[in-house]
């Protein structure tokens, strides 16, 4: 399966960001991508008041993404914000395109490193996978990468890859942690991890996570197959889904688990 990781930088204006998503989706489609993955907060960057701009999944921003997916014949995965019942928002990944219509609300909220995502964002509670051309893929968002059980749940649901959308917080050691965690999650679940981050916006880092770039594709054996640097860039790559089965035959970590001991 050919996928594209769109490592871009979004700003506070959803309309301008939708135009940017459209430009990058068309570039990915021209390169033959079947799935185009955008970062967390593609609708609007963190540091922006989120509640006033949140829209439902049948609102104009999501419909704009649907139109792009339909017009290009691709499945588009993009981070947006939807209203929550208590006045906060949910940090949502919309996945839409021919034969695909689903969404994932970020389960693990980034209450760490001096930032409290839970003050403005309500946590999701549902593990989500989707099928593209018969291939099952899991969805995860940023801070989720620190929780291996989610990626194992994707594997248990039949996924052979996880699409991880992020807006990673900058700071000392954070790049090393990003690479370590993405590689570890691929090994934990013996699946592909396609991790796309917001590009480095080039401004001094603050508490709001606005991205550091360094998107990467990691194989089910934990090796980095493709990587980007900090700047905006489109990464198009082919994933060999048969490699997952071959890796699981050699490295039987899923089969050798003892989950009954940890309950």
C-alpha cells in the first residue's frame, strides 16, 4: 500500500489550513498514494482557542476534507477538533475517502511537560481501526504513542499498521523520545507505524505542542525505513503488508503474551 505522510505546519485559521490540506492531498494523489495522513491539529494549531472553532463531523471543515478525498480518490486522515458535551472539544482524527468513513477521538491527553490538554480537550474512549482495500489500519494521536497497549489493541483487531498523527511538543530530549517511542510501539505490536508530525514552525518553543517534524515510517521489526527532517515535506512510501506476518512468525511477542497475569 502506498501512503503519504504530509509533514506541514498549520496555523490558527481553519479555512487556510483546509486549503493547505487540499494542496498536499493533490500532491500525494499525483504521486500515487492511496492513503494521505496529516498531523494532529491540522484544522488549527495548538495555542489557538479551540472551542470557538470546533465543528461537528458533518460540519464544513470535515465536509471539505471529504470533498478532497472524493475528488482525488484517496483516503485522507486529518486531525481536527469537534465539540464535546461539557464545553471542551475532542481531539479527533477524521478518516474519510472511498469506502472509508470513521473518526478517532484521542484517548490519552497530553497533561505533561507543563501543558494540560485536558483543560480544553475531553478524552475519547474508543479504539478505532479501519479497512482500506482489505488492509486494516489503526488510528492513534501523538501522546498515545507513550501507551503500548493501544498499539497492541490495534494488532489484536487485525491491524498491520498504525497511522500516528502528532503535534509533538518541543524541548530537551523530546526528539530522542519521539524516535524511541515510535520504534518501540512498532516492536510492541509487530506492525508498521507511520508517524506524521507537524513540521517545526520555527518559533521559540512554548508550552503548546506545535511540532518538531521528523516524521518517520518504522517497520514491524522496529527499524526506521523512511524519515524526514524538521522542515515541511511530503513523504511517499510503499508499505509491504506481508512483512508483518513474516515478522510475527519470527518474533512472537503477541502470541507469547500472558495478559491474564496483569488483570
